[in-house]
C-alpha cells in the first residue's frame, strides 16, 4: 500500500511540476529552442568540416581556435545586424535608404572579417585546405538552407526524407 502511495505521490508531483512549468516554458521555449537548434547546427557544421577537410591532429589543434574566433566575430556582427534591423522601420524613403546603407555596411564588415581570417587561416593551414574550408562551409550552409526549406514546405519540423514513404495516421473512431 505504501509503495502505491509513493508512486501516486511522485506521479502527481511530476504532473503538477510539469503543468506549472508549461506557462513558463511557453515564454522560454522559443528562445531556448532557437539556441538549442543553433548549437546543433554548429556541432553539425564542425563535424561536416572535420570530415571534408581531413585535418591532421596538429592542423586541428591550430585551426579550431582560429575558427572559433572567426565564428564568434561573425556571430557578433550578425547579432548587431539583427538589432539594427529590429530597430529600423521602412515607413519612409529616408528610412528605407538608411536600411539599405546599413545592409551594405554589414556586408562590407562581414567581407572584411572573412578576408582578415583568411590570412589567419593561412598561418595555420596550407592554402588548399583554407580553400577547402571556405568551399565546405558554403556547401554546409546550402545544405542547411535546403533542409530548412524542405521542412517549411511540409509545415513540419521533421518531415519524412525523400526516400521515406509518407504514411497516413490511423483514424480512431472511438476516441482512443
């Protein structure tokens, strides 16, 4: 009897805790889910680049710290751009013109960072591997964009792959 009571008590406790956290979870979910997804994409990018570039242990020890600095600077620039875009409106021609100028300024800064880090990458890797890095990074980004487009087309965050059959869900007539 005590065992059933404890099981029931813990089950109710978990249900109440989950129920009360749903309100908070709604507010935090989008933010944490976005960060979680970004972390997953970054991990997948590192894996993809590692496979494509085939770095030696010595090369990897030198490359990844530079790569991390590069991605941190690029992410900071992207965050600044998002902040600027959210603060701007395009209600008037002057505001639209300023938005265009800001966008081109962002692109110039991004190119400056890429050029600066090309030199840094060349200090730790041979030119063919640096070229392979940029090529592989663009390939990965294209794959991510394709995957996101595919998911949005299905209206589902995890749609079936091209080689998977789409199976209809069974219909339960008795409310089960």
